[in-house]
C-alpha cells in the first residue's frame, strides 16, 4: 500500500515516531479514505484476524471508531466492557488480556485510566512471544497516539485534500489551548506536530499548564537523513500570544473527572480568559481552522457558533478522519507482526 517501511509492532506513544512513520500513516490513511468513499466500503485486508477492544474507561468516539475501522478491514472484533466482565470477580487485567489471547486475538486496543497499562500488557505479550500487537487508545495522562495521528491527518488533509503530506506543516503555527495538565491528547500531539516541523504553542492558566513534562520534549527529531532537528514548543499563560497568526487552534476539554483540586476559579472565568470565540479568532490567520478532540463542553472551551461553523471547524472532520487513520494503524501494526 505504501513504499515505506513500518517497524512498530505496538503503538503505545509517539515518542519514537520518525517523520517517515508519520508520512506512512498519512499515505495509508489517505488510501483507506478512498476505500471509505466507495459504495462497498470494505476491504479484506484483516480477514480472519481477531481484534479486541479493551476499554476500561468511558469512550464514545475512540471505541466506535476502532470498531468501525476493524469492521471495514473485515476483521472480527470483540468488545470488552469492565462493568459486565470477570474483572468484577477479581480477575487481573493481564489475565483478561490472556483470555482474549487464548481465543486467538491478534491485536488489542487498550484504554485505561492508569498510565502504563498498555505498556505492561505489551511487555507481557512479548515475553510470552504471543505475536499480539498492542494499540494504546488512551492511558491516564500519558498518551493517546491514535487521536494525535487522526489530528495530523485532519490538519494535512485540510491543507491538501488529495495528497496530505507532513511537509505542509513546516512553519505552521498550531495553538493547543486548555487543560494541558490532564491531556494525553496534548502530549501526543506535541510529539507528532513538533516532529513534523510545526511550531506548537500551548496556552492555559498556570494551574493547567505544568512545566514538568516539558524537558521530555527536548529530545530532538531524527529525520530520514539522520539530521537532528530541535522541536519548537512555546508556553503561554495567556491566550492571545498563542492565537496571534495561528494556522490551527486545538481546544481541549476541561477534564473535571481528573481534577482533584480546585484548579479554576469558575467555568465562566475560564471561558472569559481562554474560551475560543469568533472575536478572538481575529487574532489568527484568516484561514484559521478550529479543532477539538471531543467530547466538548459547549460555551466553555469554545462557543457553539465557532464549533458549528463549517468554514471554521474541523471537529466533524476529525471524527471522520478517525476511521481511516485507525484502519491505517491496525493494518500497519498487523503487517509488522
Ligand atoms: C479524549 C480522551 O479520552 O483523552 N477524547 C477522545 O479520545 N476523543 C479527550 C477528552 O476526554 O477530553
């Protein structure tokens, strides 16, 4: 499907992804998007393979999107819900994973509220030489690689619908606004966008914009010819400098469920200072596009008129892109085993 090589047997985070890997994802996702535009939206690429969706945390779009992606590739998909499972009887997560392995699972898509769970399962699957590939669908505050990859596909497709290419990101300014502290989406997007040459600007109130995770991003990007490039990442405790001349603005949900202390005076005050409104978007490039991984708190992170304006908002495109991007991930990981 692409001339590129793919070496990732598991996709847990994007830390070790090269520009080449990102381009392989874009190209593969673009071919699957073409499949999805046909009358028969299905290919036999993963026929006979078993994919397990192990979601230990609530999810609407990620879980359904992986399920549809697996079905479009003709795989058999098993959906696991912790509430109605043997976890209630004391079974460990590793034993749950091994149970699915015994049924013939080839790929496991895992979401868990605790960072590190997909890594532990991947290590165990490798230790017993199972050949199973693990895909992280969001672990605690750590990583959400498939979301960042679908965001990348959405951004590059909005710049060139026919031929999305990472080179289009060179010099583009991308603002990520909101609850950075609790956002695995932001962490994964920083890895991918900075590796593809974009300038990434983070904006949030100081309580939601920690600096402790930043040294990790000092790690330079290794390009195809082995040159090392510095990532361009900037922090702002005000919204305006992040929005000035921005090409894309990504708003993040305020994650109430993960807030253990009172980190914000009130939602109203947050909206007044960091809410994305039509008025504020005048600071950006006239071609600016708005994104949000969902679920959104309308009127908090962004106003409804911005979110629902098809000339501004890429939110629905993100969801659509998710299926083709996840097909690409499942297909490539399956081929790497
Ligand atoms: C995100 C997540 O679960 O990390 N949502 C998603 O996968 N689309 C972001 C969020 O919950 O706010």
